[in-house]
């Protein structure tokens, strides 16, 4: 698989990045052994970069895989000051059984105001970068305005933006707005690896066009794709290699956010949903499938374990 530099950093990553959210407990709930087996299989197919997060609970899967293959690892966490950033970084080191992470990002930044409010955390991460404990520092975001702000804020080497061919999930504008912001950041040397190429599953029926859009984008150094089987790994690897028909067999699967009947309507998932896709109706959480990006983050805050991506 083609390797590219993350922006001007010189850090080489594979064109496709293995997104591990889908194998974790918020979605398929694979055992660490099964997750590691998939990661090792993908490594054989040319994947050299993977994405995780503090909340994904996939460090055990990755730790097992790293014993047998040399992925570059990107992770992210909700941090706002030195204490929270330090704690999250140490959790990553402990979970991965290593004292270095290639990319560490502030998770789900929204605007220049969010970045300013989290400056202490960003400064701490850059201090750790200077000590050789982090390779690159970055932010993830669903906001075009945040991409532009992060590009010139200082201390941001990498941006992990939500972008797909239909603009699904972009919170403050259109696909064109996000494209322009990403191109601006990339032109300044910031590394870009895209998230949600299939719009959280909404574009599965049109997966060839969706993935081709980002593979052809000159500003996308890498593209994070979630995969749950060897068949999906094979298809994505083939697509990255130019096989335009590789995705057709995977274009019929539908995915949904399931809210179980035993939901007690506490509203925690509604409060946590960044996409505004959840609401309460008659004491029960309901989902607006047109807004849901199927991230599954809401499942983590449900005290009854009544929410899951299927």
C-alpha cells in the first residue's frame, strides 16, 4: 500500500488507516485476541497506521497486535489541562505497553474557543513531544472552523477531520467548507488523516464513490476506515491499490444505532451526542438516523448498556 508523509512532518503512514472504533465495545465488542488478529491480518495487507482513542477501549487489542507488527499508532483523548492530558497519555502508555505514541490528539475540538480553553493540555503534549514521548500532536474535529483555527493556532502537527463525499456529520457547514479548510491547513504543512469516509455507514451502498473521493483528494494523507472482518480488509486494501470493483460485495450491509426496549430514558446519551441525533420521547431515547454518524460514543455513557451500533 502507498505510504505518504503526514503533512510536512516526514512521518510516513499508509494511505489507509485502520480505525479501531468498530472492533471495540461500543460497536462489535471483539475480544482483544480477535481484534489483534484483524490488525495483524491488515498489516500483512499493507496497513501501517491505526487510529484509536482513550474511550474506544481498544488498547488491549492493539497491545497484542504490536507484539507482532510495527504499526504507527494515533490516539486521542478529552483533555483540557495538564493533569487530564498527563493522565490520558499515561493510560495510553500503560494500555499499549510502550512509552511512546506516534500521534496524540485532543479529541473532538470544536472551535478557536475550544482550542484556547485547552491550551494547557496542548502545551503539555508538545512538551512531551519535545521529550520524545510523542511523535506528533494533533486535534480531531467535526468542524470546518476548527480546522482553520487549528492550522494557525500553534502546536498542532496533525488534524483528523470528519469529511466524506456527502458532507454527512459536518457540524458547521458544507462539504465544500470543510474541503477548503482542510486544503488550507494542508497547504501550511499540517498533516491530514480523514475520518468517517462512509459517513458512519450511511454511504455503504455507495462505498466505491465515497472512498474514491478521498483517495483522489490531494490533501488527504491518510484515511481512517473501520473494518470488522478479513473480507473488509481485503476489499479496502484492493480499493487503495486501484481495484475499483473491490467494494461492491460490501455495499449491501446496513448499520443502525439500536436503542433497546429496556432504555430507562435517563437522557445521558442525549446530552453526550455531538451530532444532535438523540432525543427523549415518552421516557425512551430515540435516534434520528439522518443525523446519526454511528460513532457509538453514546453507548459508553449509557448506564443500562441499552445503546449499541449494529
